[in-house]
C-alpha cells in the first residue's frame, strides 16, 4: 500500500481516527515551541483559505470553528488571556470600526494613510 505525505500539523484525534479505520500512519510530537508556532501560523492560512471557499452555512460554521481552534491554540501559546484579547478587540474596533456600513474602498489619494490592504490595479 502506498503512502500519502502530509507533513503538517494535525489535531490530536487524527491519529486515532486513521488507525480506527485499520490504516497506518506516523506522527511525531513537535517539542520545539518555535516550530509549533510556525506550524500553527501555517494552519491559520490553511483554515482561512478553506473558510473563504465554503459553499453553505453549515460548511462555513465548520470551517469557522476549525479556524477559531487554531487561533485559540496560538493565543494560548503566546499566553494572551481572554481579557487581553477582548481589550485588543475593543481597541481595534474603536480605532478602525466594524463592517456595519459595508464600505468598499475604490481608491484613495497617495498620502500619509498607511494600510495593510493590498492595492489593486494600476499603480
């Protein structure tokens, strides 16, 4: 029987799930904190991409949950408390607002405003 190589961080129950089907797999424990953080950050990209490509509400909720579990693991690793996160969210909303008005930025004059958004079109 052939092998499929994943080489990625997986959730705790995956090994048992595979073996429960009578199949073989190999996992290793990540003991290096920096490597674990890097793998969690890769997982954020993976899960956010899956979330962006959902087709219905049920699938959206599942992928949202997957992403939140990764983010929870990252914030725990970085030792942020729930209060730290709530404070940061409140400060972020105070500074930048929410999405209630559904504003879609078409353009802005070149000036002092700095954004982490990716400009599109002709520069």
